[in-house]
C-alpha cells in the first residue's frame, strides 16, 4: 500500500471487525524503528503502526520539522514545517482508517519528544480523528495547532503525559506548563514524571499501557 508516510505495522493478536489503532510518532533525528521496538509492550488488541517522519536528515535520521537549537523557546521550532507535518499525520490517520480494519472512533497517538509536541497539536486540531493521546517528553505548543482549535469539541479526548524529571533536552517545566492549559480546555489529563533524562522509563510503559486499557 502506498500511503503518504513510510511505516511499520504490528497486527493485533485478536482480530475483530474493527480494531483500535495506536499510531507511534518518533522524536527528532530518530526513525520508525525507535518506538516500534516497544510494540510488544503495548496492548495486544491494537493495530500498532509506527510512522517515519518526512524530512530526511541522512543516516537513518528523520524529523517532523526543523529545529533551531540556539534560539529562545518561542523560536525553537519551524512552525510552518510543523503545521505541514501536523496535517500530513492527520491525513495519514484517514489513510489508515481507509486501508486497515481499524475503528476510527478508537485512535490513540503515542508521541515521543517532537512526536509528542505534534501529537498535542493534532489532538487539539482534529479531536474527531484522535480520541487518546500519549505525550512522552514533549510539551504543548499551541502555535502548531489550527487557529481556532479552542472551538473544537474535546468531549471524547483524553491525554496521558509523561516527562523525565532530569530531561536535558526538553525542560520538565515546559511539560508542567502544558498541564493547566489542557485542563482549561476541559480535557482530562494524567501527568507523571519519572527520574530519567530525555528517554522513556520502563515504568512509563507500564503506566501508559494501564492507562490505555482503563
């Protein structure tokens, strides 16, 4: 199947007419293999699909958008690039729903770092496409969301966010600042911190799996 993005797929152990979908979005400079290595840790009833970001940085590294490393927080990301990737992923979800027996009302995004930042933007922009978001080691940047996102219906959206308390790449304060912004939109959010850097603690997988299954 020629879909917009290159991806890996793990089929559910138990197939129903329609299975839930888990879409994995990797971080900056990584690739689709990264989060997919944890596919066996995820609930077995899901189609687990791991997408490769569209910008090729050579040597197996990909990005969802360019990052300007020496700027302040507001100029940290190429917002135009990021918005393009936001819509590429939203379209990719539609393609997956059209090409796989997945339930369009049971779609979860799991993003790490840059993938989590995009995950927030996609869930807030298109809550009709995404019912659950797991945002690991990322933060909310509302500039990447569509302009009128606050008018959306978030009644079916739930979020699990996590961060390393000693993250040296994305400061934990940025993640903490995101929580009240999400709560102000009336979206239920569970937030957890783990004593790690910019990575995923084993306990994090255990907690997010339990959250998905609850």
